[in-house]
C-alpha cells in the first residue's frame, strides 16, 4: 500500500510517499520520498512561529513540495492520503487538510486523518532511515509508555494498545522545547533554541561543575505533570543579577553554565517522572518522540535509566524527531481502515484540541 502523507501542523511543510507491506504482522516500509520544507529562516527572523505567516508559507510551499516528492518517488500510484488533522495551529492544519481533500478528489483515493501526537508516538517504530530501502518496523509494544517532548507538548502517555492512549501527565505551563527556546532567547541565541542550548550544555558538562543551581520544578510531586515556567524564571533572574553586577550582557562562560544547569534541571525532572511511570505501570518499553527527542543529554540519561530499570527505549531516528510527514505516513498505515467518510464532511475538521492533547 502506498501512502502519500501531508504534515502542516506548525511551521514545517512536509510530504512523504511511503510504500508499506505486511508480511504476517511484520510491517515493512520503503520511503520513496520524504521532504520537509522548514520555515526556520522566518522563525529566526521573528523569534518564533506566527500562525498567519506560517499558513501563507504552507500555501506557497505545498504544491512545490508535492511536485518534488512525486518526482523523487517516480510518480507512483498512490492508494491513500494521510493528513495531520490536529493538534496544531488551526490555520496551518487547514492548509494541509484542504490540499489533501483536493488531491484525494483528483487521485480518487481515500483520506486517512492522523493525529499529530500519535505520529510522534509511532515515529520510534522506524529503526533506521534510508530512502528506497525495505525497512522492517519495530513491533508496536502494547501496554507501554510514551514520552512526547516537543515545542508544543510534554506528555507522558500510557499506551494500552494501538489507538488507545491515556495522557497520564503533561505540562502545566510551557512545553519543554518551548522552555529551551525561551531560555535561548534570553541569552540571545538564535531560534530554535533547543539545539543551541544543548550544544552549550555539552561544553559545560565537559568543563565540570560551575556551582550554579536551578530548581527542579515538581520533581517530587506525586503525579506525572511537569512545569517549566519556574525554571525559566530562575534563569531570567540569574541573568538579570549577572547583568546588574557587571553592567554588560552575560559572557560566553555564563551562557555555557546556564545552558548546562538548565538542561540538567529540566531533563532530570523528565527522567524521574518517566521512570516512575514505567515502574507504576510495569511497562517494559518506552517510546520516545518529538523534537526534543534529539537532545543528547536526554538520550544518554534515558539509556542509563533503561539499563538500571530494565526497560527498552525506542528512540526515533534523528531525521524524524522534529515535525515530518514520514511519521504521519506510518500512523496513517496503522489506521488505514479508518478512512474519512467523504459524504460526511463534518468528520474531517482541523482540530487544535484532540484527545491526545491534555
Ligand atoms: O516536534 P517539533 O519539531 O515541533 C513541535 O511539534 O513542537 O519540536 C521542536 C522543538 C523546539 O522547541 C526545539 O527547540 C526543540 O524541539 N529541539 C530541541 C533539540 N532539537 C530540537 N530541544 C532540546 N535539544 C535539542 N537537541
Ligand atoms: Zn510535533
């Protein structure tokens, strides 16, 4: 089955064409084309994502990305279109949905609506990334836990079985990626800030302990929720104190120490809550997903606690930690029987507040 997938929930315009085969329960996927057109330049210029501007970019980019993808894939016959219908920025979601509807009419194929967070959740089933290679997907582990960490979400999810998920914890304020981005902005680092902070934090780790200490919000709370605004404010006050003392913007050594301690604090809380969830629900598997899954310190710490606590972590390959259409194709394949009923147009709506979002 060949699926063309479309992702426009935030500021990336992405289209993939993927061929799936099922050999007695073993799903093989062959990536024929996988394109992500990022609006990072705009983000850098304006310091974030603005829905109306992002929508305009999607409208401009979608036909171009579609052309590129079909050309790379060699104009194959498509059996279905998978499209992200939420959660995300509503004006952006609509551009993808409208495009999918027009294309479905033209190609006379069904549409499979996909939840963006389920895409992230299933992304770690892809064990490697190579175009035009037959790749066997990992078996979906039922009764497991998923940790989704991105610019919009920080969620711990109890997976019962495919399509049956319970959010057991989420952020009460900023998402972890958002906190990385905001702290980076406080230090005049370019958008998106996550990779920048992470780079500085690595330098800080090899330089040794700076003595700086930030709070670990909700580390000992008896639930699975997170809060990053207190940590962010602690960074802000520290930077204010430093600039007041020296009368200059903070220097590179300060930035390195802040980045390291901020990352240590945020990741420590995430790790502790994740291990608690694994223990409480007796799961042997953790599925990691979302843009922050690319964070090296998070990956190293997860590898350490996986060993100590006897569970296996599935990491998404680097190419699909951020927003992408490949994960939407994978989720679309798993839901291939749940197609949108064209006669009932009410069933396919852009939705910013789906069951997977707290
Ligand atoms: O999943 P994603 O591409 O988009 C959303 O759906 O939000 O995640 C983007 C987020 C940004 O906040 C970015 O700063 C963060 O992921 N990010 C990272 C790293 N790479 C990306 N955060 C920490 N460390 C990284 N290496
Ligand atoms: Zn995302």
